[in-house]
């Protein structure tokens, strides 16, 4: 009954026209949108409508939430779902958005918790995803990553990849996969590439992946997801096997999209003095 009501509500949401102002926001802020074909764009817009309506949004640190913030974040989070069977990130109920980099409060021990090691001091963050909690995002980092895929850093892709990873109950770098064969292939390729990255970082050599991916398997998956969507040709050149398993998991081919002549470099200067990225034709 609850699923039927949920599906009915979602059907009504997606039958509503996608607001023109939202379309303009996506075209202006989400570089990847202009690389999608018409069918993919229509699907993404339907996902955005449901995602925005079903999540609880809260502006923090004095940030006033706007349609631009909600739509820009939703478009990137839903891009990851474009080819996946999904439940609109059922493990994400709340999205907290801060205006700029924040330092979270130092974690306190629970009443029955015993520290086996010193509790680490809090560090500045631009995003965070919790197993049983919200997604935290920093708006200026969201906008920069969304407009500038050439940088290879996208905090929305990163944190929502964590939430996909967590769907099976563990943040271990292996999201729910289709079958045993896909699982075996995933483990073989990702384990090899993770160890390769750790080795390169330890030796002080530069890799096509961010060194942060060597932290653990969960961070490796999120960092690889950023590179897969933002700089797919680079990943395909340096690790065709890693590109292949991510392509099979997400059921998308960003490298093929890059060749589509549907977006151009936008030379408009933002207040920061930087060009705003790409815009759709």
C-alpha cells in the first residue's frame, strides 16, 4: 500500500511541467546536462522533480536555500541514478547545505562507548555522508565542481556515491551489484586499481586519480566516480578496466557523451573572475 501511494505521488510529480526556471538553472550550472541526449535529459528532469520533493532540505550557517541550490544539487545526485534501478536514494532523508567550508564539531563518545584510540580532531570539510544520517554539502564547492568538470572534483558525485555504496549496509567501496559475475569482476579490478593508487601515492608519484582515493576502499569508489563522470576519457586512457566496470555498474558511458557537440566553453566571467564552465547550445 505504501509503495503504491509513493508511486502515485511520484507519477503526479513527474506529470507536472518541468519549470522553465529550473531548466535554465540546470543548463547554466550543470556542465554534464548538455552532454545528455533528449531522452536522458527528460529522464533526469523527472528524477529531479521527485528528488527535490521527497528530501528534507536545510540551509545551515546562514545560507538561505533557493531553487538554484536545490536544483543544482539534485541534478548531479540524480545523474548517478540515470541508468540504475533505484529508490531515489532511500537512505538519504536530509540534505544540509552550508555556504562555505565548515569544521564540524568534535565527535563525542556515546554513554556506553569506550575509546580504543584518541578521538581525532575535526577537520574542515566540503562534504560528508553518514551511514545513518544526512548528506552535508558546501554550496560554493558544489557550484564550482558542477560548472568545472575539467577539475575532476565533484563533491555531489562523491558524497552520493558513498550513499550508493552504503545501500547494502556497509561503506566498503562495493555498492549492490547485479550478480556474482559482476561482483567478481568488480572486486578484481577495483582491488588492483586501489592497490596501484596506494603504491603510487606512497612513492610520491602522481596518479590520474586523486590521492584521497587511497584512504580506503570507500573513498576509492567515490573518487573513481568523480573521475568517471567528469574526466571519462582520462580514466579510459589510464585504466580501461576501471572505466569498464564503472560503466557496467552505472550503465552509462560518459566518454561517448564527451564527443557530442552539444555544449561549448562559456567565457562569461563569474564574480570570482573565473569562467563559469560550459553551457548548452
